[in-house]
C-alpha cells in the first residue's frame, strides 16, 4: 500500500501518454490511404450539379455556386499566373495578385513565414490560380434569380481596373464590368495590415427593368491537400454557422457526403490547414445558405461557399453587399481582433484549441505575455512553469509531506507486512490504521501527476497548433520549439557523420528529462515488490524514448518541472526530518537482490 501512490501515478502518466500518442499524435497514414482509395472510387452525383454556374443562366431554383473545373492542361504556377492580366498585391504581411479575368483573389504568398527555419527558404504560398498544380482561390459574384437572364460576371469575365495598383493596406483597388444590358458591376477590394480582405460588390442598374440577384462567395481548393495527419488537429472544411455552432468536416467525410448545406445567420466558413486558413465571413446580420461540397469534375476539389438572400436592384438604383475574406496565418492576436472589430461569431475557433479550450487558450496568453517581455518562447515556458508550481504549491506540498511521513513510518510498515504475511486482509487493515494514526494519505503522491496532466495537454496543444510557436527558437541547438529535439545520442549528438533512424532520435533534452525523472524517483526508496521495482526503475527510460518525438518545448517544460519538483521535495523531506538518500537509492537499483530461497533461510 505504501507504494501504491507511486505506482498508480506512474501507471496513470504512462497510460495517458501512450493513449495520447496512439489516439491523437499518431500519423493517419492508413486513414489517408483509405481516403484516397475511397475518393478515387467516388463518382459525381449528377443530381447535385444542377446549381447555377457563376454568371450562368441559372437553374429552376437558385443554389450554391460551383467553381470552374481546372483546365485540361496543367502549367507551373508562374505559367498560370501569366495567363491572366493582374493587379499586384503588396500588403504589409502578404503579397501576390488579383486576376482580372474572373476578378478572383487567387495568388497570395505570406511574407512573414517560410517553409523551414532558414529565413532564406521559400515563403509560404497559400493561394494559387487555376491551371497551376493545386489551385486554391476565393471568388465573389452573383447568380440570377429563377427565370433571370441577365449577363453576369463569371470565371471568364475580364474586369477593368478603375484604380491603379498595387493593392496595399493604404490603397484599395476597384474593378468594373459593364454587361451591356444596363448593369454595371463594381468591385472594391481592400486589405488590412494582417490577412483580411474586404470585398465590396455593387450593382448599378441603368436599365428599365429590375434585376434580381443572389450574391455569393466561395473558396475552392483543387487536388488532394497535404495534411499533417494527426488526430489531435482538424484540417479540412470548417466554420461556425449561426446556431449550428462549430462544424469541422474532414476531406474524406465531405468526399463521401458530397455536400452539406445549412441555412443560418451569422458566422463564417472556409478551409483550414494546421497553421494557415482561408475563410469567408458574410454580413453577420443577414440570413444565408452555407455549403460545404466536394466534386470530382476533372479532379477532386473541395469548396466552402455561401449564398445570400435575393436582392433586387430597381431601375436607376444601386445595391451593394460586403463580404470578408481571411487568407493567411492563424495568428491568435489577428483572429481575436477580427472577432471583436467585425463581430465575426466565434472566429477564435478557427484555431483548434481542443476540448481543453478553457485551459489551452489561457496557457497561450500566459506564454505570449512573457514572450513579449523576454523575447523567447522557451524562456516564457520556464517562467510559466514556475508560476504553475507556485499556484499548485499547497497541493504539492501536502502531497510531499504525506510521502515524507510514509518514509518515516516505513520500518513499522515492514513489521506489519512480516507479522501478517499470510493474512493480506489483516495486513491492509493494520496499514490503514497506521496511515490514519499518522495522518498519511497513501494516494497523495498521485496528486501532482494528476494536476500536471491537463497542463501537459494544454501546453502540448499550444505548441502543436499555434503559429506563434512555429519555428520559435530556444537556445543552442533548439531552433524550433514545436519540433522534436533534432540531436541524437546514437550519433553522439552530431559528432559522428551519419543519420540515425527516427525512433533512435533521443536528443539531449529528452535525456535531461529522463535523468531528472530518475533523480526525482530516487528521492524515495524503491518498492520492495520486484515487479513494482522493475516498473519503477525502467519508467524514466520508457518516458525518455516516448517523449523524444514530442515537441522540444514540451520536453523542456517537463524537464524543468521535474527539476523544480526535486527541489521542492528535497526541502520538504529535510523539514520533515527525512534524509534524502538519492545516491543510496540509486545504488540499490544496481545491487543484486537476494533470491526468495535465500531470504527464507533462518
């Protein structure tokens, strides 16, 4: 019973970490293969392709717009960009261009983010035009009401630039197109200091008949997106749709379902990657029909779109509608600001904070606060760990006091075991009376571990999903806190000129974590039971291998937390009159144990 608290704490930690690694942090290779096989077998449902094409003549009833299929011949991205006259984009944090043919935002590259930690590596490309290897773009426009025959701008329409480019934070651009039937379309596009485009479409009717139109917007992505493949993270179609709440639909699921439709008011929808996203925010006070869809017309494509209610433009009148497009990095500060300034409903959920949202987001805010003070997220992790230790100090203090008392009464516990060796029930009764008399809680040792688990999850989530942690350096060889320690014991941390297999990447920080965990366990004597002692002794090695593949920032946190726990437990044990015998307990691990037959001899 005296060792139950330690064994239970270790077993609980191992179970949680193994479960987390297996169910959440394990790459979905088999799932991805199944997805590809399923998608290749799917055929397009003709009953769902009757939706009007942008600028088309329409169908019997208005439906969600469909993006144009990719061209039969594929070009390089640069070649596809040359196929259309363009207005450059040169904003504070992104650059690219707007295609005058179609009036699409289909070329966006992020200035602040690179593919690797090397600042000279290529910048992150978000949007790409039709004709390139993987088209990804946003489109705004109108479809006719039932029976309407007005010529509307479509994917082949060439808009005229009314203003000179480029599009910058201070300089919006305006495009115009006259349908020759009395309708003049004007599109004004502006971009803020981060990643938000505002698209204002207006229709002026100079004819003698009213025009009834349905405004729409869509984000279309062609080809098979590259995903991280982790259960802990959603990548695919996403949105907060009015009272329907958060919708997260994987690529595989929407390929099977073909489409899902919602009639709502307020919210947003789009497509998200791990760190990047493209989303649409319709007017928050107007009803609309939202749709997630997937087709296989010339290749698999995915789409998120909305269709606003019908608007009628009377002769001599002008009507306008405003939509917003987010295309960039999922930076917490920017996303929170958009939610506040524009009232975009629960836009914060674009970042996958997970089930522990109430812990994960405050954890991020704490780390971000200290990062802005010290300029290093690794140091911020160390500071937040100290603060967490202070918050949970009373609980941990009580636990360590109880463990110290248990060590003081260990001789009496051994006598009880010897006295009632053949009567386990009586033995447990006597031990419980001893615990009660000495005011010892045998499960107190579990409390620090139990408290640490949600903190561990929250920090893991922050390191895994937030763009702020991506490529964030610490000191020395740690250039990315969100990636595992790149060193390995098995090539002497880079001294030997060869690479080691991934499962042998046991870096310096995982070793530090294992050593500190071993020392912390050695503050208490090993359990007398051989099986328990073996688990006790091998657990640091197991955790070293397990955590070696985790983000370096998490391993640094765990190591630092172990070190602080060692100091705290050392001080408490000394105050309780218990002499910490780390060396003796360590030597006990390697001391040859007597065989049961030997101990039975008189």
